[in-house]
């Protein structure tokens, strides 16, 4: 192209006058009109075997020597076949030459050090400008397709050209990704947009799809959408007979097709056509993994196209068995291909861009199929991956599952809409809840396995784009209740495997390995729930004011989420307390969120001071008391959870002993931690006093003359908390500007120093009356009925199977011996 200006001086006739069209105007002469004999008679060697000889050695006169005869001079009849053969060879080799130059140019802009990024961006911008001005990739793509479709062209050169074209498309996609990720760099973002425009050309996109479709049809036996069989055979890398695994070149063609589809627009084959292609590739990867897991080596055959179509169903997505492929994807490439296919299919889904609450049925069905494929990839394809070579593919696959569900940002637990957003509804129909639990259980069984890394990719994406609570809470609220409870139970079983010292450090999740990944995953979910509880404590007054007496009750989704919050408290808090007591404290952010739960529980089980003087200490043990209500039974359940299962008193004792280390924290971490600790101490102390059968200090002070203690008031057993640590916490709070909590800490310290024989303003004010959110939490007994028939061992860590809901109870040896001894002793039944 650069030598165009010197042709006249070299005595070379203009290409347009010589009967060879300009490369920029299509590149390939019409072979049918040129009277060129068939390829089989041409005797042209294959490109791979040196098909295009060096110009100096090929017997073609140098252009500078004016070896091409002048246009005005008549050509000898004997020279015509030779010229036609040379023109055909030139036309067949030209696309490969153009692609070779292009891929070399693109690759030269990629492996640069980070500190030389401005220079790299400048060189890349020059390359993009050249590609835009020349439209060379469009012309080359059109030429290779014409060459493949023309029965008289030199077909022996097509496979090599296809391989180089695939490499160009692959490097172009990677270069686009390189600059699209630099969101803080506007120049890089604009450069990525220009690269996308270059890759979106109709001929470029059509060539990439035809090349990939040839491999796809050979592998799954599906529709070719009108491409002739001879063209498919020509574009597909040499595969040999059906059966076994496809070649590495064929995998590259397939993966490049779905990569390029992410850069294309909605030109033919259109959105639905592109979606069908991507889904077929995904199901091919799943079918290949299933075949390899069964020990089969491919073969069989199916005309079903990979199961890309069909409507969603209520059955688990992983149970949908794809047809066995005629040629399977190699084991080490399954996850990479599946991840790109999912990304490409998501790019062409209509539902994520739907604004209306009621999405079209067809769009919902397509999205449900996508989630079924995603669940099948997690179930079948991910276990195929071994080693660390494909770790980025796992992170990319995890990012696919991190979706913004589209709930209003101001939507809280008590105001969830009745119907789920469309994106969330189809994800649940596609089996996302079960998929997440399966991932967590497999990661728990093998913390170094691929599922752990995939979960890490999900968590990082959620952490950067939204909050863990906004991702998981809608799943719990609108999912199947038993499956949601099973997910929470699985999270509880993961906790013993976690190092509590890293809980709360989600921002370091990208560098985590092994068990630490589980810590970050668990911390992300759990801290979100605990932060919601802490926000509920802060916002009780506002929520109470917003709810007028005549307001409607919470929606079914809100009621389900409240039940699951109670279930999470019953499952997680005792285990967390045990872990923190036995293995040390967690990071301040996580610890303060955990402590925020204690005032909530205390608010449900404490008797308020105004009522304490009018009732006996044993009212909670009656069936509802004199008023016949069930509140006493509910209070007893909450009290047992707080004081016995969680062990709030020893937990706070251990937490107080970390106060001296709080001085090392930054003020933004020190104040929430100390504030949560003091509020929890005051709330638990009030419950402790009532559980001991003692009147609240305010009532005790009112029982006798001013300044004295009534003789009838029993002495309170002392709480085992060092008062000096409470005073140290008060000093830390004052240094952070929190005077109110500091005063409460000093009041409680004074109360402890006097042995509980004085009035305490802190205990009179704590715990606060339960707000609407806390009051709406179902009692523990009701919450535990969400997942009945489970192992009664509170330390059970069985992670076998894919769901807690599917586990069957089996009697262990200890249970059998206890039952036998009880029956021998005359017991009529054994629980």
C-alpha cells in the first residue's frame, strides 16, 4: 500500500488497468470471469508447505525492473495462463500477508511495562488510526470469505489464512480488553471504543462467525445456518474423523468467535442469532466436561445444537444434561471457553437492559436459559480445571454471577416489593441459589480447588460494584425458603475452616489463597448481614416514625427475609462466638458488626424496667403468663440464644480485654468498635440481671428512701467484667468525640465497682425498646423450622453433597451406643 506512489516511475502499469482490482476495493479478482482453470489443475503448492515462494526466488520479475509488460503491448498467448496463475497465487496469498502484518503490528503494542503506558497508548493510537483509515481488516475478511466460497480459487491457501485471521481477531480482542479496563484513563477508554469500532465491521464479524461456526458444527452437529458443507470443511481446522478431542487451533477458532461477538453490534445474524451461537458454545463446553467425567472420549453425535434453546424449568439447572458432542473440547480449555461463551451470551440478552418491571416472556426465557447454562458450567465444567494456569478464567467466570438485581437503592428489609425484579426472578428460576451453595460446599471441601477461586471472582466483583447485602439479601428474600436456609446453614459450616483474624478484610481478597479465600467470602456475606443489623439499631427511631399505625404489614418477601435473618442469627452467632473465644478476635470492622447483634437480641428478651416491678421473675417460664400471650415463650427462646448459645457474657469479657489494643486503631475504626462494645455490655447486663431474678436497678432505687437501698432487694451476682477496661473504653470514646457512649461506659463501670448495689443510668436506658425490624423477627423456634430434620450436633461440619437440604441423617456410632444403653435401661424412646 505504501508503494502506490512509485508505481508510475517504475514502469509498472496501474493495477486497475492490468485487470487486477485494487486490494482496497476487494482484493480478490473474480476468478470465474478470469478464465482460470480449476484449482486441481493449477498445481499450486499448499501455503503451509511454502505455498507463496519468496518474490526474489519465485521467478516473478522485480517490480522495479518493470517485469510486468506494458498495458499497451499485446500479451503473448503463451503468457496468459502463466499470468493468470500468478494473479491467482497473488490474490490467494494477499489476505494471509495482510493478516500477518496486522497481527505483528497489534502484538507489538501489547507487552509493555506499566511505567511506559503513555508511549504504549500513543503507538496503539497510531495503529488504530491506520486500521480505521485503510479498513484493511474489512477488506481482508471479505477476501478470505470470497476465496473460500469461490470454487475456482486456490483453496489450499485458505486454512493458513484462516489460522492467521483467527490470531488477528484474538489479539484485537485482547488489546481492546487491555484498554477498556483502564476506567480512570479517559484516553484509554476512547481508544478501547475505537478498537471496538474496528472489530465491529460487518466483514470482520461475519468472517469470525463463519470460522467459529465451522468448528462448532463439526463438534456438535448443529445447524450451519445456510453455510455450504464444503465451505464449513474448508474453514474448519483439520480435524480428521469424528470422535475424540478437537485440535488446539479449532478451540482457538471457537473461542475467538465468542470473543469477537462481544465486540460486535446487532448486525446480522442479529441479537437472537448471536445469542444462539454463544449458548451453543457454552453447552458444547458443558457436554465435553460431562463426556470426560464419564470417561468417554467423544464420539456419539447429536443434531441438537448443544441444547441452546428451550424454556426454563423448575428443576435444578445442573440436572439438564446436554447432548454428547461428536468432538469434545480439551479438558484444559473447557472453563476458558465456557466463561467466554457466558460473557458473549450475556452481552446479547435483552433482559438485563429491560427497564419495565414486567419483562417480555421471551426475554425472561432467554435469561433463564442463560442461568441454567451458568449453573451447569459451575457443576460440570469447573471441576475439570486443575492447576493454576487458568485461574483468570475462573475469576472471569465468577464475575458472570455478580449481577445487580435492580432493586431500588432506598429499599430496606421492611419495604421489599411483592414481586422480585425480572433479572432476579429468572436467576432464581435458573438455579442460582443452589449453584452458590454448591460452590461454597465444594470450596469448603477443597479450599485450594477451582470453586474457591471462582467464588473469589464473584466476591471481588460484588465488592467493587455493589454491597454484599444488596446482592445476597434479594436472593434470600425471593428464593425458595428451604434452599435459602440451606445456603445460610452451609455458610455456618464453613466458619470453622476460616481464620477469624482475616474476617472483615474483604479489600484484600484479590491476594487471598486457600482458606483465606473462604474467610473473605464468608466475611463478605456475614458482614453484610451484621451491618444491616447495626443499621437497624441506628435507624429504629426513623423507621418507627415512618411506619404509621395504619400501615400495611411487610410484604411476603420482607417476612421471608426476616425469618431468614432470625435463622442466620441462630446459626451463625453461636459459631462465631465459639470461634472468637477459641481462636482470637477478628478485625475491628467485623467485630463491631458482630457486637451490634447483641443489643438486638437483648431487645427481644429483656423485660423493660417499667414492667419489671409488676411481675414475678418466673413469668417467662409460664405458658404466656396471666395475659395468655406467647411473648414469654418467645422471650425465653431469645434469652437462651443470647445467654446460653452465644455466651454473651464471656464473649463480651473477651472483647473487653482487647480494649487496650484499640488505641492502636485509627479513629474511624476505634469509635465503632468501642461504641458497639459498650452498647452490647449495657444491653447484656440488663438481660443478665433479669435472668438472675433481680429487679432492674431503677426499680431497686425506687423501692427505698432516696439515697438508700431497700432491704428487700436481693444482691446482684457480679458480672465478670473488669471495670477498668470499661473506663479505658470510655476514655477512648471521649477521644473520638462520642460523649454519650463514654458516659454509659463510666456508669456501668461504677455499677460493677459497687457490686451491683447502686442504680445505673446505663442499664435503665439499655437495651432500647425493640424497633419495627427487631420486633418483626420471628422467634428462634419458628426460624429453625425453615430447615427441619438436620443434625442436632451444633458443631456438625459435614459438607458432603451439593446442598444442606439434601443431606440425609445417619446415626453415628456414638448415637447408636447411647440409644442402646437407654433402651437397656428401660427407656421407651430415644430422641
